[in-house]
C-alpha cells in the first residue's frame, strides 16, 4: 500500500507521520488490496481538516473528510468513516456475486494546479466500464454530486444528482 501525505502548511513530524501510518494500516484488514491512500492535511484557524482518498486494485475509490481541533482526532474520524464505507461497499458488491467483473483499471488522481487561468485543479483518471447502478453507488460513496464513467459499450456517461433529489444521466453523442 502506497501512502501519500500532503500538507498545506509545513511538514508533519516523523512521530505524527508514523502514527498516521499505523492508523491507516488498520484499513487493510477491511479491504485488500489497497493500492494507495492519499492524506491531505490542512489547518484553518485552530481546526485541522483531513481528507483521505483510498484507491483499491479492484476498482474502488473512497473518500472521507473530517474536521477537528486536534489532528489525530480528525484522522481517527476519517478512518472510521472510510471503514464504514468499505463495509457498505463489501455488503453490496462482494457478498452479492451478481456484479459484472471487468478489467480492474482504477482512478489515478493527479492534481495539476494552473497558475495562468481560472482553472485551479485538473484531475486525470482511468475509468472502468460499469453499469449505471454501480456508477450511482460509486458517486454516493464518494459523496459527489456527479460521476463520470463508461458503460459496458465504452460510451462516456455522466450521472448526476438533480435539484429534486432524483438522478440524471448525460450520454455523449
């Protein structure tokens, strides 16, 4: 498992980094294999914000974000949130073998910050073919309002949450 730790202001002490490593190693008990976990740490006023992004080899991408006055408390809460998401994912997919198994290419997120335009972040990722229901669940697991994916005919689609709470799909022509 690759662990990437990014901080907004300064660096973490080696002791804090090793405590974070120990906390995140626990997640391998719940989901294996985990390809990478990215930890983004920032501080505003007296509150720490921790965002964990987990990428698994089997096509899963989970994200948790927590804020707390103490850094380790925020990390504990984010790990607990990720563990709940893993259990939910396993309950819906691994215990229910009716899922179509496709090539397991998974998102590799690369953040590129542009200083010359109003675009402040670009994400690049590989997407695997999936059914509409699976894309909807992946969107909900990530906590996003939209999700880009390919259907089994390799057509690019976007599923999104409408203002009325229902969902829509944009299909490319």
